[in-house]
C-alpha cells in the first residue's frame, strides 16, 4: 500500500521496465521525480513552490554528482509569471498588459 505523498510508477520501455518514483507534498503537488535510467543509475528532478503555490524553481533532470541546472521563476501579485532565469543567466521577462 502506498503512503500519501509517494507514488511509484513503472512505465514500459523498449529495453526494460524502468521505474519512476514521484514524491508529492501534502498539497498533492509533485516535489521530486526519480527515473531509473540505463546502467542502474537514477535521474532526479526537483520542484519547489512559493507560498502561493506557484512553481518557484525546477531542476532539469540530473544524475547524482552532476551539476544541477535550475530554472527560477518570479510571479506578480496576481500569480502571473513575470520572469524566469536559468543557471546560464538566460533571463526572460514577461510583461502583462
């Protein structure tokens, strides 16, 4: 039986049945995803939220020991995305009229 906040999902693959583990917070939002990849390694992806439930940061899938590439988002008082920045310094400003 699964606990609230943790789901283990398997998905078919051409090579083998690789496993996906998805963690959820108490508000049932995805906060971490681990996916089995080749050679018995796992990729990780982490999502964080601000106090209004908006995605404040999200990592690109990475292996343990690799550099983590994170995209950070900022929102206005109406919960509209106003900027998004990644590790490479790429910055996107969004103007709402």
